[in-house]
C-alpha cells in the first residue's frame, strides 16, 4: 500500500547549498520541475526573505555551481520567483533514485535550515530503500510525518535525523553534557569527521527537536 512521507533533508549536499549558505534565513518553495536529463532539471522556485536578503540570495545563485541560468521571473515584495537549471553537480542528486523507486515528489520546501520533501512511495519498502540511499551518500534523513494512502498518520519515532542522533549519542558517551565536560566540540568533530560548527548545529537542532517532541 502506498504511503505519503514528509522527509527532512540537510542542505549541504543538495542543490542550492551555496546560495542557501549565503542567506540561511531565506525560505524556498519548489513550484514546478521539468527533468532535462538523468541528473539535470529546470525548476521554478519561490524565494521569500527581505529585499536585501533576496539580493544576496541571487548573488549566491550566480556563484553556486549546482545551478545555472538562474533568472528572476517575478518580484512581489518579500518573495521572488526564479527559473533555474539544476546542473547535477551537487554532491547528492536524489531524483534518479526516487524516480526509479516509483516515488513522486508532491512538494519541496526549504526553511529553518533544512529541506522538507513531501513524497508518495509505493510502499514502506521503497521508502526504506530511499532512506538507505540517503544514508549511504551521507545525506541526513529524518522522517517527519508518515501517512497511509487514506491519510491516517503513523508514528515516526523521536524526530531526530540519523546525523543528529549519532552526534547526541557520541556527545553523551564522551561526557560532553557532564560537569565538568569530558570532551569538547573539537574532539567530537574529529571523531565524526565534520567541522566544529557542524557538530554544534547537530547538537543544537537535535536537542531542540527532542524538547519539542517530549516537553509540553
């Protein structure tokens, strides 16, 4: 039986990562997408932010190798519509995989530091296969919401991405939350082979998700 999943994905290995890094406050909504090759596509996307932030976002698009031919089609105060080509140069390109699995992307939105994709999968097995692909490619995956074909919501666990869970578990095991601390961010970053800032963000967002999930 088909399932509809809302999936949160980290931005750093997907298209538009450079432009988003330039203006993390921006909000993006994918309106339409037309595949032009196995890993390339033309997309129409809304961006929402202040005028100054949108100008910086445009500069970021021009410097971002994962997109090309970015063109502003409309400007409505705090939101602009863009047409651009996804070049396939992002570290992870997911479309060929979920298309092969028989899935369909219903919506795609960036906000609060992550992409949220709403997707229909033929069954739980194909959803699991897509998650396995993301994990293999180092793309943090979190199942935010899951519904069956009739719209009945199913449980999704603690709400953490695998990367957040790994960072929190390692921090707890190494005594990062103890007083005095048994380790520091630099040591955790070295073990995880990521930057100090990336560890800090995973711990911060992971703690925030757990609080929202379990504290009324």
